[in-house]
């Protein structure tokens, strides 16, 4: 049934950054913000913190935690999200090193 349609589909390998693949100008920043937020949310959920308790830990009000938990990062810089991770007892390490010659561009990524 879906065979005819699937034969016409073309697959393109992604770059590893969906925001770059979609043409966003600030793709690296968006990818970093998204990964930092993903980790903040995971920690809050793993600790079973209420939004009110998370707000106390992060030093923001509960509606802002609600927005974060719903993926809204507007108004939060990368450095502020790093401070949120530190408030959640996470060490954050930033390493700078030369890019390999095999790659044409340097990358910025979040790794755990």
C-alpha cells in the first residue's frame, strides 16, 4: 500500500543540528539552549521536584519554571541556563580545543 509512496521519498542525512538543517541563522545557540534545557528538565523530573520547589532552587518564580518545563527558553541566556544547572548541583565544564583537520568547521556542543 505505502510502497509506491516510499519509493519516491528521498532521505537526506542530517548535520546533527536540526536547527542548522532547517536554516536557522542562530542554529548553534539554539542547539545548545535546547540541550541545556533538556538536561534541566530531566534533573527536575528525576528529583521529582514540584514546579514551586524547582523555582526555589533556580531562583525564579513558578510560572517561569512552568514555561521552562514546556520548552520555552525565551529570556534565558546560555549562561543563565548554566547557572540553573549549577543550582541543581551539576558541575558544568567548558573545554576549548583545536578542531580536527578532518572537519571544515569548528563545532560547539553540549556533552555529558
